[in-house]
């Protein structure tokens, strides 16, 4: 997949089937839009499928005090889009200046003159331009005037409720990673670097990989212990993860650590992707290290049962 990181860097193609949006999380609703691009390309194999997205998330620029955590970091989003088989991604740096562009100017200058769009596919509720005033009605009128076609995708329904990134964030904030996975269409995950820790897990018989998130904007699910699957270099490995402050030892700082079950490889310095399967329990302060070890054995049994289900 071609990746362009600015409008100035973009090299247009003569026949482009495009969509635009933040696409945070690439949930089932997003995928229905992206699959439509791929469907249209089957009739026009020479066409380029293009996703136009923004970084940082517009809310981080327009409402910095209310900036929300991300389901996908930019690099995770690039990887996910590439896996879908799209041809190109255009990442527009979102700034206050860019936010002031009117919807009419955005259609003419970006979609038509720069991208040279021939087909535009958007979700049912897509808004764009200054103050989000642009909508499908305006796109449809502009398409007839400027010589491109526009298609609207209806709301994706799951259990009679619309899929949204907001609902996925709410589920993750409650530790309900199973519901989040159902709405996403795949397990929620995070990608992080393995960094040195204090070796306490090894002393307890449960060595852990301490993880450092490369992007502080990444959403971390509710603190607690989770059954997870780690995509290690050798392949998927069953594991359990703890997110929290390790109250039994009073270490203070937030820690994200994962114990890979029956695994002995050296992971320091590597980037791991961890997929959440189920929350096992809340974080708890134990009266002694021995009590904690007993609970960790139970947690490991629970994790293996959940991962084998």
C-alpha cells in the first residue's frame, strides 16, 4: 500500500475510488465502507482505492482538553488498512488552519483537483469541512456539478444498534473486551515495546514482559488482569496481562506487563502485539507475595481455559 503523509506529497491516479474519515479502530462499520471500495474496484481493476485520513485526530486539535484516547495509533491504522488490500493511504496533517477550510473548498481543491476522485464512498453520517457543515447532500450536489459519483453506506447494525468507535471505547473503559471485539470484528489489541522491568515477576515464578506504549494517546482498557494472546516472533502465544499499579508491592507507576505462558524466548527491545480476549478480574492488593502467587496460578488456569474456548 502506498502511504502519502501530506497533501503536497500525494501523486494522483487517473481513476480513484476514495473514502475519507478518521477510521479510528477500523470497526465493522468502517470495514463495510472499505469493502465497498474494493467491490467497486472489481469492475474497474485499473482504479486506485484510496483512504484519506487525518492525524492527529481532529478532536485533539479542536478540543485539546477533551481529546479522547485512540483505538488505533497511526502505525496500527496503517498496518490494518494494508491488511485489507487497499492501494493507497493519504494522511492529512490536521491543523487549525486546515480545519478552517470550507466544505466547498475541500470538495473542489482536495477531492477533485488534487485527488481527482471519480468515485467517493462515505458513511451514512459523514460530516466534513469547517464546523462539520458538509454532508452527503452537499457531496451529492457537488458530484453532479464537478463530474464524480458519490455513494452513501448505511449504518452497520449489530444487535440492532449502530456500531461506533464511541461504543467500543465505552466497552473497553469497562473492561468488556469481548463486546469491543464483537463491534470491531476482531480482538482489540495494542502494540508495544518490551522494556526492562524490576524482575519481580521472575522472582515470583511468573516472568513478565514489561510493555511501553509508543503513543500515549492509545486507549488502555480498564485496569485488571486479562487473558490475552501475544503475537510473538514464533507465532501466537497464550498469555495473561496485568494493567495497573501493582498495589501489593506499592511500586507506584502504571505498569502494563504480560506473562507469556510456557514461553522462554528473549523479547527485550521487540515490538509485540497483544490481543485482548477476556478480563479475568480486577486488580487487587494481596496480604503477601505467597497469596499473590496462589492467585496468579488460578489466573493462569483461567486464562488458558478462556483462550482454548
